[in-house]
């Protein structure tokens, strides 16, 4: 085999090498996409499970503490108020994870819309929760505080109309 024959074999080997690199990159891209999807589902499931657990704890507090605090936080005894504040904070901390997941690109704004609805229609529709927000707002990151504030304002506006 002459020099030209070896050049052809070399060119063919380079072509096969380039095809293998492209195939490897395509495979890697698909694997990354699948991993990302699994991370998104896992993140959403984690927020959902944590919230479900904490909301169950919140609403099963003894002597109707959750509902009494939501309706009239100032009417609670000091020990009850501390307990109520802690329970509400724990439940909202689970929802706060949704803001972190948006920032990390693991959830979209659309996926978090149910959180916003829940904040407005199930939490901040009560005056006790709105009072709590005024007191504890500085302890939350700006993005989640903005979500809570928006829900609180919408709930207060709805309450004023009713």
C-alpha cells in the first residue's frame, strides 16, 4: 500500500473518530436532559411532600390553634401565639423552597402558581396571617417575601370587597 492508501485510511479513521465524538455528545446531552427532568420531578415532589406534612401538623394543632390564630392572632395567649407563629413559619418555609427551586431553574413560575393561589386563598385571606407577615417579613428572602406580600394584598383586597 502506497502513501496515498495510508492517507485514505487515516482520513477514514478521522471520520469515524469525529462520528464517535458527535454520537457521544448527543448521548451526553440526552442523559443531561433526563437527569434534569428527574431533578425537577424530585424537587417538586419534595416541596409537595414537605408542605403536605407541615400543613397537616399546622392544622392538627391542639384546641383549634391554627384557625384561632389565623382569625385573631392578637387574641391568642402568649404561649399560644409563639406556637402559632412557629407552626405557620414552618409551613411557609416549605413553600419558600419553591422560590429557591425557581432560582435554581428546577421549577417554573407556572408550576408555582398553585403556591401563590394557596397563599392568597388559604393563608393570607385571614387577618392573623397578614399580621404575622408584617412581623416576620424581614426573615424571608426578597423573592418569597414578594410572593407572600402579593398574596396578602390580593387577599386583603378580596376581604374588603366581601
